[in-house]
C-alpha cells in the first residue's frame, strides 16, 4: 500500500470512536477544490526515487510511510484507539487494499473506509470479506455535472451502484457533499438527493479555500455563508433521515 500520510489521533473522523487516519496515495478524481493535491496526483505514485529513514521519498520530496512503520505504530496503540480510518486519495484504486485492511482488522481495530464510489466491485469484495465497519462516500455532484466537478470522465452508473451497495450493506454509513460555489449549490441538491433518497445520513460540508488546492483558482472563491448553508440543508434533509452541516 502506498501510504502518503498518517494522522495519529482523530476524535471526529470516525463517529463516536478514537481513530488514526491513514491517507493512501493516488486518486482517480481531480476535483478542482481538493485541498491535498500531493495525495491525488496520479503520477506521484510512480515517482519513488530513494529511501529515507522514515519511508520512501518521491522526486517531489514527499515521504511515503512504510507499511512496517504503520503497523508497528498500530501495535503500540492497541487498547488506546478504537479504529482506523482509511482515506485518500481514493483507497479503492489499490489492489492490495483487502489484504491491507485484513492486517488492520486482525489487530482488533474497527475500519472506516472513505471512498468516492467509483469502484463498486471493490466495495462488494470488501463487504463480503467483512473488512469494513463504517462507510463514508463522497457524493460530488448531480449526475449532469459529475465529470465537470471531478475533473475526469465519470461513469455515474458506478456511482449509483456504490450508493445502492452502501445503503443495503447493513453497516453504519454516511454520504457527504462539499458545497463549492460555482460547482455545487442549491440548484444541484434536489437531483443529488434523489440519488441517495432514504439514506441514513448526509453531511453538507462547507468549502474552505485554505492551503494548496488542485486548481489554485479556487482559492479566490468566497465560501457560502452560514445562512446559505442552512438554506441548502433544508433542501437536502427532505431526502434523508438525517442531514448535518460540517465546516
């Protein structure tokens, strides 16, 4: 597994649990507003040049965490952490994801998987092997605008299939959407709501133009106001059992 980052403790990313966050390297989306371009650039995974004391270093200088070091860390956290969040990038693009999750589960940790929903086949495989305990899927846009928002050509049928798999999985899950002016707003939410109608939880996240972004032009965008976010929540909550706002 190509591991591009590790957050050793999170109180919020796995609801109700103390967790560590593992960031996998590489993504099949290029969302304009993504705040971590060093993780999502697909070429990054092919640039490993030499080893350092803490991991492998790419030509751009990014240190990749060794699996051995990660699992040594997790072994020291048994009984202190409840779970591990696997995020990215997009974890499902890695063929060794099932084996990677199996090693985490064997250590007694719960697993939360963040995904963009492009790989329903991988989701099915993980669920059949009981390797995931909580699922979080980013719903990026309405069907007509999916490719524009994500910066790549998207098979929306696969997105819909993943939604169905997640909603029928029997696991705890959530959908989440980042609301970005000029990309996703009130006019898109009805059609997006239809895609996940009846879902347990849908979180609307406020876009904050901080740090590096995939498309630097989006750093100049003014985020929605709190009042606008509340208004969009009223639209979204018609379609799901619970709708919440996140910064």
